[in-house]
C-alpha cells in the first residue's frame, strides 16, 4: 500500500534518551511521522489491509470461553 500512497513528507527520525525531556516539537514530529506512516498504508476505503492472523485470530473467543 505504501507504493500506491506515498506520503511525500520525509520527517527526520527522533531518538529520545531516557533522561531527555520531551518537548512539544519532538512530540509533534513523532506524531506526524506516525500519521504519515499509517495514512500511507491505509486502503482507499479506509481500512488497513493485512495478513490473516492465523490461530491468534481465534484466541479471544477461546480465552472468553475458558475464562
């Protein structure tokens, strides 16, 4: 999907250390990178296509039945 919907904005990757204070600018850049990524893999009808989850797809039903 990324090839069909290139986002065009190339924001720099932000590395934050454990002791570093997160500023508004850093948080904004991180959020914009995330939004650009997810909008680039989103299909035209609004969903995010993906692979079948395999056995993990059935796990919530099994957990609730056994719980």
